[in-house]
C-alpha cells in the first residue's frame, strides 16, 4: 500500500506519476507490500494472454523470489528517479530518504527492484545513470549506508502505514 497522502497526476514525460498531497518527513514509510496486492509467478504469465502480460510487466515490481507484485492502489504508478526520494529496504517496505514536499512527485529507484532487464532512464536528474541496471555490490553498500540512519529515525515521525509494518524490524 502506498502512503495515502498521494494523488495521481500526469507527468511531463513519464505518463502518470504519484504526488504528495501533504509534506512527508524523511523517515516516513511510504510503501508496504500488503495482503491485497496481487502476486503472479512466472508460470502464471506464460499461459496468460499477451496483452494482459504486457500490463502486468509494466505495472508490477519483482521480489527477489521472482514473484511479480502488482499493487492494488496508486503504488503501481510510482515512477523511477535516479535521485529518488524513497528507497526500498530489505524489510518489505519503502522509506522517504529525505523530506518530500506537498506537490512533489514521490519516486523510487527501480534499480533496487530486481529488474528483468536494463532500461533507459528519462528522469533528467543531474545524477541520472541513463541506463538502469542491477546494482553492483558497491551500489548495495552505498544503499544500505544511506538507509540505516533513516530507519533509525522512523519511530520519531508519524507513520500512516504503521498497521502494516512490524516495528521489530526497526529496532536496530
Ligand atoms: Zn535517471
């Protein structure tokens, strides 16, 4: 489930995107996989009509297990940015890595989402990587280092998705 403080809008170059409807402080959990999300295995897609498979591949993300997860809410419209304001964690949720202002697009780094194949990025950010691929070991170390201190602050900000997470994960 994506944080409810969002709305869908058309972006200038990436189709639909999700935008914050109020300020979201750094440390806020912004997305949690929940029991209503739809889950597909590779074999589900092999036997499905192509038009359906195309949409699932476009809108779902992939777990390390290989499962495709399709969010039932606006989470499926969250765009990639090479300077994403939320990042995934190894705990099944995503977290704001800096303060997100009301009206700002909420973005994620797809490089951390078990990509099937690299893609060309359109984010136009100064630090755009252009071709988004699986992260290197070095990238993963940087990512963990960025996330750890933010996780430590998560208890001190309001968490609208609190009912969907296990705080034990955060007692580090
Ligand atoms: Zn980019």
